[in-house]
């Protein structure tokens, strides 16, 4: 007889995580209005690097499918040399590493170059910068570009995500034309491809946006990452609305229970459905069955996910009728993971 636990483990084995994410702290140098994680300078640093190091050991042993460790926040650069130790430890376990930062520390090109070289020596392979209208109040664009350009000069991939107040805005284009970027491309044309500037839309912890850009697509993030919060709780997703959805909280995680906690996520059929179809498609499906449900326009899929989990009428319908979708969703979930696994094995990414 197949038990519930064995079914969870089978589904978990079909969806091996590829990424380890540490939300290292909620402390930040910025106080962006409606920050999705509520990060401010007033938050405690609250980092237990010894436990984080132990979790890296456990993940490397239990989940060989994980190939990269991501350190973000809050502002992970506030960890100081503890960040270097975490990166070095992940590298020694065979993982690629990425940091996500607002770039406050890169006040001059010289300071930026020194810190980048330290982190590169520790094992950092990629750096992402959060920029745009919300962050610009606290971190000048020049600091962001000092950091990104120093990374690119050192041969490191640098991605700058520029948040915009409305969908379709192009703040990233303006940043790409900044004199520092123009000078960099002129002097280092062979390394200009190492900097990517991407336009994104700001998703805060407030009301839903009214400048929607509905995109019905599967969610690539949910169930794909081991997301560990500052309080060492495991989340099912690293999405921007994750702290607004209690169901995403899997409880405290340790080296002893991390494999079991990962498997427990598959108790929630809705998470698997989101993985396969995305929250917007699920909302539209339920609306087709319950036409009286009003939905706002969403600027980002994470807003749709928050709405999905926080709307009683939608949750009630899914709870009462999810059996109608189980066979279809689980078949497509297994098929997608099988194809993904085979492709990953061909390119040497994932197990």
C-alpha cells in the first residue's frame, strides 16, 4: 500500500531543488516604502552563520541537484566578513554563488573593486543589484554602477534589476545610458556583455497594482528552491509575496530535518498546481466556475499568488473541487520534471 509519506517523497524526488537561497537578514540600509519583506535599518541583523554553514553542509549532502547558493536580504553585505565565509564554504562544497545587494557599499570605484576582489577570492561567481525608483532614494545609481562595473571588469557576471513603478516602464534603459556605463562600454568592449540591465516592476507589500500585465505562465520559483529565512524557517518559494502567505511557511529547518521538510511541501496540491500552471491561470480557471469573483489587475505573478491564497472564495472552491484537476496536474508536473531532468543532465546542470 502506498502511504501519504511515500507519495510526498516520490513527488519530492520528482522535483529536486536546484537552488539554495538564504534570506540572510531583514536588516537593510534602505527603507523602501512597502518593502515586501519589511526590511529597514531598524531590523536586527539576526544572523547565526554557524547554523547557516551547517545547513550548507546538509544541503550539499542531501540534495546533489542543488548547484548554486544565493545570499540575499535585506542587505547581505551588512554581514561583513561572515558573508565571505558563507560564500567560501558554499564554494568548497562545489556550489556556484550569487549575492543580491542594493550596492550601498560601492561608494567609489576603488571601494567597489576592493570588495569585489575579496568576494571573488572567497568564491563569488555572480552578483545582482536591486535598483530603480524605490531604491534610488537611498542608494545613488552611481554606487550601483560602480559595483556592477567593478564586477564585470573582474570577469564576474553582474545583473542590475531596475524596478519601475508601472509595468512597461523602461528605467533600465535610462540606467544603461548613464555616463559610467557609456565609458565602461567604450573602454572595455570585450567585457560589456558581463553586465545585464533588466527592467522589472516594483512589488511592495501593499495593494495590488492597477497597471496590470497579466501573464499566464507556470511559476519557475515555487518548490524549486530551498529558501531559508533569517529565523531559519523554510519557505516553499523565494517570491516577493512569500511572507504574506502563511501556507508558504514550512517551519523551522535544521540539518537533521531539511529533507523531510522539503518533502512536506508536497502535501499542498495548490503549490504543485501553481508550479504547473501559475497563479493567474488558476484564478482564471476558478473564475470560470465562479463568475462572481472579482479580480484586480496584477503587475507581477507574485501579486496573483498572494491574491490566490488570500481570497476565501477561491480557496474554498479549490478545497472542494481540487480532485477535478489532480490527475491532469500531477501528470503534467511529472512530465515537465522528467524532461527538465534529462535536459539538465545533458548540459551538466542538476542531477
